[in-house]
């Protein structure tokens, strides 16, 4: 029997994450654990779950190819002290664990070991397996019932205890029929693990050192191996692109459910794509085929979609955005955008602005009540309140070398098809006729037409 120093206490928990595998089945030049899921690399989700579980330090086993990237990802997770160790040659999960254990100072207590390719895992599952590794237990391991056929390792039991794990490729037909799988999450008594880790041999179908063989070695000598049965959805392993899609769908569903519980209507969660850093107020409605990412903030009562892409945006109350793209931009209350509009790179829309079809706004501020409802490009512009931008208006902001500003005052009427050749200013209350090419500043209240623009405002009569 093995004595466990801390009885599964969470405060002193440390962990090893195995993330060095090549991911051959992904058929990718990107290392497996760096593949993107809902706006984050796969491994980020696992590390975040460790933090949620209260793990205080973790050793990440990386490869030469992904070490720098994995370190950078770990740096974004607060509260957990991460170290990495490179496994230069991938000789199996047991070999990866050996390398990590060599780096860590031996200590009494529980050590969590988790595969890095199971992004759907959550903190409570990690906590429950750590808690199951009590003073009488050598290892607690997460298992799940899954439909057959499956590539997961099979869990061989004797009553309530596990006797060994058999990799699918090493199973005989009878073993292949077992439907309880090894999830790849283990809480070991560290002393017990260290006592058998040197005994692994690569005598199996893959010629690798299997971490899973430690279970059989411990059980054989009479130690307790306790299964912790989990929801199979939480332990989806990602080895190829079909499993990547399944894991993404599961995480996306979880993100959608979080916001729906917060009072957001999501018409079709399976066709709404969310990232983890969103703040969405209650009574927002999201229509299908919409993706929302970055640190986007959406105020109450707003309707978004269908067919929108929103990233790093701040959107005010009761706005309506339809079939449009909004990137790095701010949208005020009651604004209407779309269909088919593109706001990007610092577009700033005040309250009640209306942006219609085929209008692009880039790095420009449109004050309250501005309307640009058809076919325009507004770049590097400042537009005063209640100004109307006619169909086909273009700010000609680029002279081939540099970008220039267009400043349009309040209550201006810009006629259809006006070209504003920047740098240029149009004063408050001015008007441009259809097809005007504005190359010089227009005075407040003036009316200009033609190419180049000429004033047609009558000069006041001077009485004698
Ligand atoms: C592993 C388990 C299997 C389990 C499944 C759950 C072993 C031998 N098998 O199989 O029982 O059902 O996970 O998903 O452990 N890795 C390294 N270095 C290596 C090899 C792998 O760090 O040399 C890492 C991988 O990056 C991955 C994890 O270990 O994150 C698991 O490796 P993988 O090759 O995906 O194992 P599976 O075949 O999925
Ligand atoms: Mg795997």
C-alpha cells in the first residue's frame, strides 16, 4: 500500500502536461497542441483548466518545435508557475513523464499528469481526480464510457479497481470490446510513480514507452488504482482534424451556454462561433453564422447577425448589426450597421449613426446621427454630427505614398458620388453637389459643385 503525503490536497498540487507529441495524424506543419480552437491554441484550454483546478505549479513537456510558443502561451495564464522541459525525441508518453520527473525535485504528495491534447477538460474534472488520489491510493485515473470502435486505451478492471490499461493497437479482439477508455488524466502518488517509472519498456505495437504501463505495474504489486468515471465529452482527445472539429464544437457550445445563462439569446449555438474573452450583456440577440472574438463588449438590447464577423469591438446598447464585418472598432448606442458593411481599424461611430450597404469605414470618427447608407469609403476621416454622406462618396485618402485626413463638419450634405481629395476640410452646414471633386477646403455654409469643386453660393449683395 502506498502512503500519499497530502491526501489529494489541492493547495500543494503540481502537475505535468504532456505536449511534445508530433501529432502525426493532424498531417500539419503546425505542432498539434498549437492548433486553434475558439480563438486560442489547444494547449491554452488545458492550462486554463489547470488554473481553474487550483494547481499551483506545472511542468510542461514540449518539443523543440513548439517550446517557445508553449512558453508564450503559459505566460498568459496567471496564478500558475509554469516550467517547460524539451523532449527532443518523442519516445512516448512514459518517456515524456520520465523527463519531466527528472526536472522536478522529488516531493511527497499528489502529482497530476495530463495529456495536452484534450482541450475540453475543465477544472472540476482535474480537481475530482486529484481528490480521488487519497492516502490509500497509488493512482486515480479518469475514465469514460465511449462508443466503439475507438482508438483510446482500454481500461481493464477487477471490480472497482483498474488492473491495467491496454492501448488499442495492442488489444486482442476481446480487449477491443471493452468500452471504458483511458482519458489520459492521472493523479499519482508521486513516490509510487517514481518507483515504477524506470521500469517501462517499449515492448508494444508502437515501440514507445507508455505512461499507461505504470498503471499495470502499480496494480500488479498490489497498489490501488482508482477509476474516476467522467462525461466522455470532457475528455475528447484530439489526434486528427475530425477530433479537432468535435473538440471545437464542444468548447463553442460551452461558451454559448455560458452567455445564454447570462441572458443572451443565441438563435443557433451550433452556427454561432464565440471566443473566451467576450462580455455580452443580457437581452442581446445573436443570429446564425456569426463569429464574435477578441475582447469584444456588447451592451444590452443589441442584435447581431445573421452572417456577422465581430472582433475586438465595443458595441453600444440596442445597436443592430446585420451581415457585416466589424473589426477593432467602436459602435455607439442605437447604431444601425449593414447589411454588407465593413468597419475596421479604429472606426468610431457615435450614437444613432446609420451605415448601410457596401460602406467601408476605416480609422474614422462619425459623430452622432451621421448617415452613410450606400456604397462609400470613409477612411482617415472625422465627420461631425448629423452629416449626411450621399451614395458613392469616397474619401481619397491615399496619394500613393501617404494617408491624409478628411474633416467634414456638422450638418453637412455630401452629394452622391462626391470625391473628397484629402487632406481637405468641409465646414459646418456646407453642401456638395452630385459628382463633385473636392480638392480644396470648403467654407462653412458654402455650396460647391463640379470638378474641381467651385462655389455656387451667391455672395451677399452689399447695399450702397
Ligand atoms: C494516449 C494514451 C491512451 C489514451 C489517450 C487519451 C498512452 C500510451 N496512451 O493515447 O491510453 O486513451 O491518450 O487521449 O499514453 N506526448 C509527448 N511525448 C511523446 C508522446 C506523446 O509529450 O513522446 C504527448 C502528446 O503531445 C499528447 C499526449 O502526450 O498531448 C498523448 O499522446 P498521443 O500520442 O496523443 O497519445 P494517444 O494515442 O492519444
Ligand atoms: Mg492523443
